[in-house]
C-alpha cells in the first residue's frame, strides 16, 4: 500500500468510526427521535440496523453541530445557568420514552429548551415541501422536550449551512402534540415487542434521489425498495 492509499483508507475509516460512535443504539427505550419519522422505518432501523458507511454530509453535519454547541455553551455560561447532555425519561404504559435536548438554559426566571439545527433550508418555508415537513418534525421534537424537561418554552435555533447565519423559532408547550409523541412511542414499542411491522407513513423523505454526477443513490429511506406503502408509479402523489 502506498502512502496516498493509506491516507485515503484511514480517512474513510475515521469518518465511518466517528459516525458509528455517534449512532444512537436502541437500548430498549424509545427515543423521541425514533418517532419523528415513519414508524415502519424506525422499526426496521432498530430490528436490522443498516451498516454504517462513510457518509461525508452526515459527518460534517454532526461535526458542525457539536462545534457550534460547544462554542455557544462557552459564551452563554457567562450569562445563564445551563444543563446539557442529560437524558430525560418519561415512563409510558409499556416502557420508557427518552429525550436528549441539546441545551436547557435558565435565564430571567425562565427555563428554556434550545435545540440546534444546521440546515440548508430557509425555515420556516411553506413553499418547500421538504422544509415544511422538516419543520413539523422539529416542532414535534421540541414540544416533547419542553414537556419532558418541564420547561417554559423551546427555541429552535436554525443555522444556515451555506452562511452560518442563525434564525430563531419559538415553540410553545402543546399538550396535543406531546400526547401524539407519547402515543407514537407506545405504538413503536408495542410493534417491536410483537415483531409486527407498523404501517408505513409515506412522506417527502421516502424516495432516494440519484446524484446526477455520480449516479449513486442518496438520501431517502433505506427500506424504500421493499415498502408496500409507497406508490412508486405515481411519484410524490402523497405530497
Ligand atoms: S419508504 Fe416511506 S413509508 Fe416506507 S418504510 Fe420508508 S419511510 Fe416508511
């Protein structure tokens, strides 16, 4: 092996290892993030986890997120109390639902959940179906965290990937969204216990796209090809 080949192999391996270490392994508890997407997809991701491949975009996304969180914490610590890297659990009838907000800030008698999102979209953006669906999932997640941590409200902090500009979106407590999250946690847990796949919930993120430069499949659901719930012939009919 020459030195270039060694460098390339080490680089790819380092990315794969980083992603593997940052993977959320199923430990019997249902994480809020498991129920933000189609329950059928989460069911199969837990039962038959896809192999970790060196995905550069995902690597950059996680890396940037960690970096922004760390520098933000350093600055904010001069002004307010903070809690981070804590698991919040809620017992449900058939198990435990867990949430891991990025940051909880105690400021001016308020307790606020802050969730950082690096994104290529302008959010909110009702003209873009991907952005709209993404925002819906983020709101659901933040509402769950606000309730689980007994906070006053939540803030989604969007960082635009193209230029690093922040934008803020306030999320209020919402009992009905929180009940929906908890109910989805119970459904997923029951499906796993009974070995019964939940119904698919097709949306704009199901279908992979073909990279025009490389011809490779990117994004989309890893279980798309075998999914009876997506109608491949009438593309995007559910949008
Ligand atoms: S293709 Fe869509 S509906 Fe089917 S499992 Fe995946 S996310 Fe769910």
